[in-house]
């Protein structure tokens, strides 16, 4: 017995020594010592799947080359340059049976299901031992850590975070203030006042061409839901799931939605809303403003405000300015917030060096890594001014007229992987901060329902129901607004149909997921 006990203890000691050696190898290699941000003494290629805005990640871009110099980790894309569809590429990769070391992906439910099925490894222990920057970030921002936890309690991804609490929205309402001035009208503070202003835009020829061609309300969007949100928000109705005091609710099933549809149908019939609002597409804003036709819209602050400079020489006195959401029945909030994160990246079960990979993830949360991802290369893309990074004219004043965000992304900066997008970088890139600052300081932004996490079974069932709910509400919303059908006559059967599709079951799944999220 004594001999067996001695042998057993010897085996434990041997495993302990081996583990010590493995841990030590992460900080030393071949007798050498790592310093600075170096992760490995020898250059190491790491395979990655990532497609963002139609482009596979390119390890040869300046930002990733600089990261390679700092860490000795080089990203090598497994997606070809010809691949532009992220979802298709993701599914093709899975069907091939060959996983890269790292996967970055936008659709969180599918991504975390891959983790729960064993395709991605849990990261929490690796983070605790080898990622001090991420660990500190989550300790200081526990709400962001909630976003990283999957339905089974594990962490399979590092999200690509927005600086949500410093920049909750990047879009809002705009109105032609030069038209207001010409017609001697005040900026509308309520929806009733807005109605009167829009009526004047329609009737009093503010563009001065002698024609009744003004289109008071216009929106742009490549999907019906975006148009629906822009219209319904005027009357404080929700088009998607929202948080009603801890109870996730489906907006289009509520009385507020019914009331909004009644009012919007009236506005549409009276010619206050663009007759082609559901079909004009993404070119609507450019067409309406360039032709001096549109009066009121909801869109991105930066790109929309840029029309003031673009059209200054074409339209005399052109002034398209942001205004706060008009108040409706005492409510001045807008649902046009943004999520705390979009997508993220994780380490696959095929990776041979997960410690090195989590350290690479952690580099991007160091001060140097955050600046690199947000601002690009120091001295070229930005300079330090009073201790803070400031974009250079190379980024802000492109000779070909590209917008600053498009320019900085050519360096590899702000490529969606699993980093943190600083609000200061976004504000500098937008160039037009007055709308953002006005909305934030006025506290008119309604917090969105968090991105909920589902088990595989929940996700499958909820997606099936939610897809049908969305399709049906989109169909009926267009009919109601355009006057093809009467919401007062349709409403009871409409609610009945939503319940037949599975609304109550969807609410149950959402409630379960919400409770789970809040317990994290």
C-alpha cells in the first residue's frame, strides 16, 4: 500500500511539474524572455475566419501588421478575398469540417451554439489566468461582461463592443430649418406641432419653385423594418421586442402600435409621407435632399449633417439640422439607440495554442491595442495631442472625398472582431457631434432590450416564430399605412393571427432568456 501511495503521489507531482512547464512556456520560450506585448519569441501564424462588410480580414493591413510587430502573432485568413457573404462563408467553413484557430462572427446565437456544441472553447479560465486587460475591463464594466456570457453560463466569445454608455445613439431626427425660417415657423417640440409644420411644408412651397412637390416626411432603408421603425417612433410605438419593466414585449402587438398606424395612415393619405417610402430604398435621402424636396427625416447624424456642406453651393441657404424627438403624450423618448455590441470572436477547439490566442485577444484591450484598433497608426493616422489621440487630415480630409470612417477602415482599424470601439474615435470620425451631444445630454434615448442568449432549442423555436411574426407585421403595416386595409376592422383578427403564429410562446422564451441574462 505504501508503495502504491508513493507512486500515486509521484504521478501527481509529475503532472504538476508538466502543468508548470506549460504555464511557464507562455512567458518564456527556448530560454528567452518575453517583454512588452510579445506573446511568443518566434513569429506565429494564426488562422482566422472573419468577413466584415463584404471583406475577409487581411493580416497585411497596417493595423494588423503593427499588431504582429508588437505580439509576434500574425493573422492568416481562411476566407478567400472572393468571399463577401459572412453567413454563407461561416456555413461553408462549418460544412468543410475544418475549423481555423479563431472565428469572428456577427450572429451571436449561431456563434454561441457552435460553442455549446464543442466547436469553440470556454474562455473564462483562460481570461482569468492570462488576460489581465480583459479581466480588468469587465471588472470595471460588469454590464459588458453580461453580454459575453452564453446561455449555458460559459464565455465563448469576446464581443466587439460599442462604447454604449458614452455614445448611446448615432442617429436622430432632422428638419429643414431654412424652410422653417422661410415660412416663419418655430421648431416643432411636439407631434401636434410637427403635424402643423409638415402641413405647411406640403402647402406653402418652401423650396420656392412654384410647384406643390415638397415631400414633408421621407426615410431611407433597404429593409421594410427600418422604414417601419422610423415612422412608428414618431408616435412612440415599438416595431421590435422591447423591455416593458422586465417583461419583453412584441411592439406590434401593443395598443401604441395600433394608434401609431391609425395616425400614420392619416398622414400618408394627406400627403405628408412619401408615397414611395417603402420602395424608394437607400437612395431616398440623396434624392430628396439633392432635389430640394424633403423636409423631415430620421437618419445617421454624421452622414446626414454632411449634406449641409455638399449642397451649400447648389441650394441657397440649405440648412438641415438635428432636432430632439417631438413629444407625444408626454413621451419624448426615441428607440433609436444601438446595441452594446455587434458580434465577437472566439477560439475554436482546433486551436493548438489557446493561451497565446487569449493573450492576443487581450493585447487589443491594452492601451496600445485599443489605440491601434480605434485610431490606426500613430504619426500617420493620428497624433497625440495633450495626451489624447487625434486623427490626422489623412483620415479626416480625404482628397477623393471618402468619409473618414471608410478611410480609417482601409488601414484595418475598426474591423469588427472583438475589440472596444471608443466613443472619442467615433465622434472624431463623424465630425458632426451636435446631434449626438444634444440627444445624450437631453436624456431622450430609451435603452434597448439587451441582446438575449438562448439555448439551442430555444433559439430554434424562437427564430421560427419570430420570423413569421415579423413577416406578418411587415405585410399588415404596409397595408394599413398605405390605406389598402383598415386597421380598426383588422385589429382583432390581426392579434388572433399573431397568437396562432406563437406570440405567447415567443414571449415565454424571451422572458426566460431575460431572467437568465439579468442573473449573470
